[in-house]
């Protein structure tokens, strides 16, 4: 799924409940990894739900999963954004701004935002290391 498609879908949402439903629908697009795959991925701590995230710039590999459907929907958006950005863009990657544009941020709990901040830091660090 392309980020432009996601923006278009969210633009049609007038209320938070519609955005929430859309996030749940998007969550169905996230593949469910095996227990062995999860064991190999780094778990992100400090998030409300269990969250795993692995990112490699070269070659571009992104693995992400959460046990919470809302976070799964957010991960689908993140995966679309990460896939479409250059290494230079990823150095400035701003998840908060992305979710602000989609009018999601203010509805997320502090612990979910903490997990997202850790993902953002991991992506920026990988992009800066190249």
C-alpha cells in the first residue's frame, strides 16, 4: 500500500471513530510473523502493547509487528512511509508529523507515542549510520 493511498483514505475520515476503524482495517494488511521470526526481531519496550521492529537501510528490510490491532494499523502506515523515503529523508524521519497530518497523534496514549518515538529513533540512527 502506498502512502498517498493512506493519506487519501484518512482525508475522507471526518471523526476519530472513522480514523480508528480505518486503522483497524489497515491492521489486517500486516503479516503475522511466526514465533521464530518474533524471537529474532528486537522488541520495543515502553509501549502500551508488545511491539517488535527491525529496520535495515541497505538492503532495505523492515519487519514490524504488534499484538495490538491499533498499533498494527500504525505500523502499516510506518512501513509505507519507510519504503517510500530516501536515506536522506529518513535522517529527518518524523513520525509525529506524519501522524499529525493524519489527525491521529492526539488520540494516542503516551505509552504508544513512546513506542513510536523509539521506532523513529531507530530509523534515524540507521539512516545516519550510512
